[in-house]
């Protein structure tokens, strides 16, 4: 239980291994960096949980995924400027007893997310 993320590269049909991600806490317009990390070979945050239930706080958060750098590193020719550069997902945690999983499905041209389990 806690907070985790997972990214799938829908262009290649693979986990987005090696994508850089940043986690922030947010309060209004202010964002505070909590940690930066690189997704593991399964496209998941490397430590299993970004927060466990004992440290996850009720409030708002932001995950920022470095999409353009990831696809460029995979050898994808991207337009300049990139259509998607960094994808920011702002979300809220209302009940810290529940697990919050934030998946991202992404290509150089589109993305989608949902609250996973």
C-alpha cells in the first residue's frame, strides 16, 4: 500500500525502462521536489513504493515524466519543438489507508492515465 507509478511505452509496446521521473508535493502553485528517480526495467519506480502508507500524507502531488528525453534515447526522431516534452500529472490523495498507483501510457504523441490498483 502507499504510492507507486508505472509507465508503458505504447509506441514500442514495452515498459518505459530508463525514463526519468520527478515526484513533488504541491500546495497551490508551489511544488516541492521530493525525489527524482529512473524507472526500472519493468517501467516501475525502482524502490517498489514512492511512499508507504505510514509516510504518505493526505494532499496533492505531482509526477513529472521526461517523455521527450526517453523517446530520444530510444532513437525516435522527434520534431523540434517536441509535441510532448515532460508530462505532468497532478493528483490528490484523500485516504492514506488506500494504495494510489499512477500509471502512464505514453507515446511521443499522446498519453493517458488512470488510478490503478
